[in-house]
């Protein structure tokens, strides 16, 4: 579905060596699975699913507070670990894009899923990665029309997504989201409801086409 100014959904793979949480975990458990759930310019939260004893790995990584700033056991089989963001995470988060998460592929590669408001913004991020001598491969890229959403609806929904409103462990309330825009809770609720309805209708219209 293409429009005059399409947004971009892309999967890219980058090669870097400075994610110290990944390096620390995989050095002790090479078969562990690591996903990035909240990426920031300064810190990133990782979800670690060990292949070895979870408690042993948890106690081991907590010995390195310079690499792992915070760590907690999650559910029955995972560990949450917050550490300093690697170069790739910092660069991607500095652009006007949503980094929906990343998955480690060995020590030196990460696969990210990205939503960018325009192809131009996506290309600027790619250029910045290459300027920093980070190898990047575009695995897939899709264009989606934004014509149905008003600028206000798009702004509110993107902010809600970025601030964690849609997370399972919700990071911001509707009331606080409204405060960030300087409007009433009922007003931002109406804007979000109208925008989300359009997104859902588009999804089902495309799925049934």
C-alpha cells in the first residue's frame, strides 16, 4: 500500500562489537537468546533467555555493574538486564524513528525492526551508521501510506508507542500522556481512538483484500 509520503517498516542487520551486555552474557552462555526490548540513546533493556542455569547466569552478570547497570529475574525463564547502549542503538534512537526491538545474532550482529515516518529519515539513519563504520544490511523494507491519519493522530500514536503506553507493563498513563501534550485526558483519548480505529480498519481491509 503506497501513498505520496509513505512511512517505512524495515528490518536491518548491523554489525558492531560494543554491546557489553551481549558480550558478557554470550561469553558465559553462548546459546543464550538476547532481545532488546527498550532501546535508548543512553541505556537499553535486554531480555535474556539462558540455555544454562538462569540463577547462575544472573549471579554472574551482576558481578559486573560497569556493564550491567540493573538486572532482575523475569518470569520463569528469563532475565532483564539494563546496560549502556551500543553505538548502533544510540544512533538509531537519535533519529525520528521507532526502534521496535532488536535480536542478537552472535556476539557482533543485531537485527532491528524499525518504523520510520519517511524513507528520507530512514536513509539518513543508514548513512549515519555507515559514517560510523558500522556495517548494515537492509533485510526487508515496506512502505505504508499515512494519508488516512491526521498529523495530530500520527503524533499522538507515535508518542504513545515510544513512551511505552502500549507495553504490557505500561510505562505511561493516558493522563500523563495528555499532560505531555498539554491537553485534557478525554481529548487525547479521542484523538488516539480515532487514529487507532483507522489503523485497525486499514489492517483488516488489507488482510481481506
